[in-house]
């Protein structure tokens, strides 16, 4: 399996498909690079080099005790870009991965970056604070932590239901898709996926978003039950200069799978623009 080794000795797995301008994908919690295969297959077939890694502690990457926070995630992404000598790259992040992309640009700038896309992404900050009254209360994330500690396997059976909007009337979400979510989540180390809850919910990406100086596409479903749109995409679109916000009516958090054809075409048009 292709891997890179970071400064602290952590091996990060990645997949690298196709040739052309690089498109780098950062996945959501607690998933893996496999969550992007629908987009990678489509874009690689349309002339792009598609790269996705398993975040440290997730999937096929090493499971270090430390470093399960956004600064290190962003530095790992920078190490991958440097190792592969990526230039003119388009960075695409879903959910937690959107935070990773934001912190990567915030810490490392856009010398290697041509464009960015945030899909169902957590920035600018998920948790409710005095400056973010529309965020989710800390108790919501404490509840997720409690569920993961008590019975991670069962928690990961339940979370995909709202993740993909399977609890909505008329939803057509396959058991196979939800089983794939469970499989990816269970590949990760418990310490890493537990720590990552704080990373995706409590990290403030506001200053990172202000450093965006490349064309930016923001896609979000207005029925996202995991990352509500008003406190995330709508606010990010106000912070990122000249960002383009596209709202998917009735779409869920897992739109890269449930709305994959539309997302694929949206990304392709963005890449070609």
C-alpha cells in the first residue's frame, strides 16, 4: 500500500488514481479515503489525478496516540502534498475534511493550491459559543463521545441513519451504503476517532477561511442533520472572499454518495472553470 511517513513517524496511507491536474480529497469522520471513490472514479476518468488519504488514526493509516487534532491533520496533508510534489492542486474536503482543508490553507497557504471545495463542511465552527449562537450545544458532542465509548460498533450502526437522511420519508438509502460507513469507521482506532470529535466540533476555522485567496466552491444540503447549514456553509460563504455557495434542497450530509451524480458534475464544472 502506498504510504508517506510524517515527521513524527506516522505512516499515512493514500490512493493515487489517474493523471492530470491533481485533485486532493479529505474525508469526513470517522471514514477513510474510500468515501471518495465515487468522485475519484468519475474525475480520474475525466482527465484528473485523484488523490485521497486516510487521516491519521483512520482506515489503513497508523494509529498514533497523539496528533489527533486539526493542526496535525493539516500538517499531514501538507506532508502528502510535498511528498507527491503537488502543484496547482484542487483540495476538496467533506465534513471534518473541510476543516482539514481550511486549516491546511490557514497554516500552509495556497502556493500549491489552485482551488478549494468544501462539501457539507464543518467550518467555521460547529459548537455553540457566544460568537456562534447558532452552533450546536456541547452536550450534543458529549453525547456522541458517550455513545462511542459505551459501544462504538452500535453507535456506528446508528449514525449513518441521519448521516444519509435514511430517517426521512421517501428516503432510498441502501443497507450496503450504511454498512460501508460502518466498515470504514470501525477500521479506525478508538482513541483517534474519539479525539477527532473534539477536533471537528470545537476547532474555530474563522481565521483560516479568511486566508482563502483561491476560487472556492461550497456545497451543502439544507437538510443536513449532522452539520446544519446555517451555522456552517452559509457563514463560511460570508467569510471566504468570492466563495460560490450551492445549496442542495432537501439533501443530507452524505451527499457525496446520495447525490453523487450531481456532486460529480458540480465538481467537474468547477475544475474546468
